[in-house]
C-alpha cells in the first residue's frame, strides 16, 4: 500500500497532540563556533595600495638601478659609483635641500581661475612624472616644510639629521627586496646658503591653491570606521544620554557573550500517547532513509539512499516532510484486550518483618509488626480495587526461605524452595505453568484470607521471587509488580548481603538485577520497589528494576504504606515497548550520557500519563568533518516514537520541526523556558549520579544553573526567580551534600555506592517531570 503522508485525515491532525517542546525558540550556536568564519568575512579589508602589516623593511640601502641595460653592462657605470661615494665623503659640510613642488593634478593647478594670483608672465614648466621612479631619483620633498607661497628667508636656520656615516653603496648587489634606510643623523645646525633659490634653470614654485569642495580629504580606499556600538553623533549627546547609552551598550555586550550550559533542550511528553488511541492512522511502514532511518515525504515505496539528516553536504532548504504523521505498523494483527493486565503483590515475609513498632490506637498504645502494616495496606488496596476496577486481575506472591505463588478456589498454591530457587530457567517455566488469576470480582474473598494468614519467618529470597513475579506478569504487556521488603536479598540468586565482606560478590548480583530489568522492560512489565523506613535494602542495586521499567523506588514509614501502594497502582501504563529517536542534521550532534553523533535513541520502555523525557543537542565544533550551521539558516529536527498501545498494536508517531539557527545570546535568553531547562538538568544530573559519576553530575548541574541565572538576570522575571529558588532546593543533594547519600565503604573501586535514601532520591529525580518537581517543592514548603 502506498501512503501519501500529506493526505491523512483531519482527525489525525487535530488529535496529534504530541509535540516537541524546545527550551528556546532557536537552535543556539555559540558565537565562538559560528563566527570563526564569519569574523574573517567581517574584517575590514586593507587596501592593496598599503603595505602589509608583517613587512620588515631592510635597514641598508640598495644600489642604484641602471638606467638602461647597455649602461648596466658597461664599466663606466661601475667606475662612476666610487666618485659619488668620494663626493659624499667630502660633503661633510652643510648640505642644502633643494625644494621643489610636485603636483599630482598638474592640469587642475594650471587653470586660470585656480591660479589667478600667480604671475601669468612666468613661464610654466611642467615637472616630469616621478611617481614610479626609484627613491634615489625622486626629487626631495620635506613633508613638514611650510607652504611654498613664500620663499625662505636667507638668514633662516633649521635643524636636520646629518648622517653620522654613509653606507657603502657598492657593498650590496642588486636585490629586488632591498630598500634604503637613512642612517641616524647628528642633528647639527645648518644655515641656508644665499643662493639656495637662485638655481639656474628652475622657476620658483607657485603657492598651493585652496582645496575645492568636491575633492575628498582622504582617498576612497581609506575608510574611517566609528568604534563599535557608537554612533557618529555620540559626542554631541548630553552626559545623561551618554551614560544611559553606555549602560545599555554594556548590557548588550554581556548578552552577546557565549551562554553557559546548553539551551538546546527538547522535551517530549509521552503521556499524551493516550490521546492517540482511536485516532485514524496511516497503515503500513513509512518510506524511510536506508542510512539513518528518517521518515521522508515520498509517494514511492523504494528506499531512499540519501536524506537531509545523514547527508554531509549542506542543503539550501529543509526537507519537505509533513509536520506530524501517525502510522499503524501491524494492521493485520488482532488487537488484545487491555483489561487482561495483571497486578502482582510480591511481599517479604522474612523474619525481619516481625519487628514491631509502638503505635497509638485511641487512648492506648499497641505493638504492631512491619508485616501487619503491610497486610493492612494490601487489604485496603484490594477493597478499593474491587469497588472501582472489579475486572482487574490481582495475584499474590510471598518470599522468605521459600517462594509461594497463591492460587484461588479451583487451583492450589505452589511453593518453591532449595535448589529450585537457584535456577532461573526453572523459575520461568514454573511461572509459565501457573494459571493466571481470575478477575478480582471472583477472587476477592479468597485473596483477603490469604493476606490475613501470612506469618514472618526465615531468610529473604528476594531475587527468585522477583524473577518469578516478572515472569508471571509478562503474559500481558502493561502488567505491574510491586515488591515490598525490609531487607537485603540473602539467598544465592541476587544476593545483596555479602558485599561488605567481599566486593567481588557484588558483580553477579549487579548483572542479575540489570538483566532482570531488561527482561521486564522487554515484556512490558513495570516493577516498583517499596521499602520500609529505617531498613537497608540496597536500593542502589534493587532499584535498577524500577529504573529500567520506569517504576517507582519509594521508602515509606510503616503507617504510610497504603498511600504509597495506591499511588503506584493509580499510575497506570498507557503504552509499552516505547523507543524515542531524535534525528538531527550532521551539522548538529547529540549531547548526553550515552548518545553520540547526529542520532539519539532512548529506550523508554513503559509509559505512564506523567512520563516526560528530555534530550540535549549542540552544534559541531569547527574542526569536525561537517561544520556547524550558520546563524540565520534553518535546520530540521525529526522525532520518532515507536510504541505499543495497550491493545498490542504497534504505532509510529513522526514529528518534524524546522528551527531557526542563531548565535544571538540575547534572543535565546528572551525565549528560554526555565521549566524545561530545570527538568533536563534534574534528569541528566541524577542519571549521572546514579551511575556513580558524582563529579560529572555536579558539573552538569552547575552549567545549567548558570544558564538559568543568566536568563533570570536578562528577563527580570519575578516568577522565574521564585521558581528557580524552589528548584534549587530539589538540586541541593547534587550541588552540596551528595556525600550524605553515599556509603562510607565503597563497594567498587571507582565510585561510591548510594545509600537507600540516596538511591530513592536520585531514581525519582531521574524520572521526574515538571509537575512532580512543583508538587515536591510545595510539600517541602509545608
């Protein structure tokens, strides 16, 4: 089927609410990158008539050139040069400078109206053209001599540089790069001879006429440029106006400086995928580039070899692609029923769950164990679900020294222990053979009796129980697993308790929980971990399950377990197997913890209504293969979202946006969205800190913080300043006291491991959104 992307229905256009939200209205290219070539073109061109700046003039005079070739070969010329030198040696007496006037425009000065004051009876002699003669043959002219309208007084004396010693004119052969330099003189006093102006055959020079109004005072190739940011009339302004202009000029120059941090941030609100259910879409795979996978606007089914995004040569215009398109990739598959998703409670009933707390019930105090708090919270959730969602399927799994899968009226429970808990494949087969629980409307009473009959004893086989629960939930994408525990896993599979004695034992458990998280994400299962306050569960490792599946990592007090359970259950999954790809032109590149090149892919996995992710990108450096975009040009950025709806249908949403490129820091600051920058800083810094890169996390946060402060100073927004102060509180662990959330003893050699409080905080920041940051700030103020 051939699909014309530009001809999809109007309903798809109206309902396509997913958009790329940019932190600023432009693609920012720092001036240090974009103006390297631009500054070369904006430099004032120096006239070709002027000597170069780096020319070094020789200090010794060249020999006089020959007048003709025959004379140059004759010995007479060579014999005459010693005589000239002897005459110079004898002329240690006072020298006389013969003054002569040479006009560049002789015809103009010989006009009658311009030279009416000159004696007409005097015979006019046109001096020969001497502009192209060698220096030694030009008539001597004194640049600082007075005007020639009046002759010198015969008794006048003047000071001039008398050479101390003359150089030998025969010492150097002819050299085209050789130039003459007059040696330093003695500055002796000399008198003008009486017959200085009575030279036979020479007429006195006429006076210089006034300069006509139509003649320019400077040649055309010399341009006097005013200083930057100043006007020609600035000297005539009043002092107050000048001070105001200097203030504004200083502010403008500051805004033109390169920005700290990175304003090129893209926000994608994946929670809006829910609005696309029922929207008419284009059936079939789109036409895409064979190199980078970008979706192209084409009505042909052949694969395009080159495109705007992966082609290295520059394009004069962006590609012709539709702004937004929705594709149904598997139109022939039968949709599934979204009500078949499972909710599994995985409860710790080890011996540590019998620890009691003193609580008040009315006027008396009673002792209640951790397990009793958990039982009460689960029973309340079951009661509410039976009233609001009677068709939901709820299962129960418990673990201590053994793992139990609880059945229902027509099917008995199953218990696994010993060697069965060390074989991952056996556990997956046991989960696959166990029947799926019926709807809650049929199993409510039986499930409540099972929860009330739990008792605490034995060790903590958390790893096998988590694997078994995820394998059971993987039958239906969109299912949830809630793990509630109060201690570390201490059985063979996924053991987290022996790392203090031997750091090498951490490696198998790290691999186990990472692989288990990948397995859950690939099956569309969301895993959340809920621990009890005051315990050590090694959430920095166990939390990887929630991190990869976009679940929650929560530490709750015993009397707050029910609200936390409810919040996890209400945050339903609207899409699974989500992969987000951002495509840039080759003049731009992705910036982040793992992305590289002009294409960035993020494996999101499960999506809930509050899911928001951010990307960073920037301009290439000048020395790269593809130069950065030029300020004033336009670039295209494409976003691709592949996901599965709750009914199992595979969808592809493609969004293409054209953006203007600028290096104007002031324009970027004026259009900057602080909420997007703050969210990106929180997510990026937390992602680095979770991996143990605390210094990089702090550096990332500091750069974006400086950018936000620069924008607040530029825009003078009181609301932005208040929002910034609230955001700083959430970033306090990254900036100042990250050491309070690390363990004293490092488990690995290159980084510190996180405490449970630090892991829960950073995992939450990594998956935060704009709403969660605002709500957290309000709660902290209360």
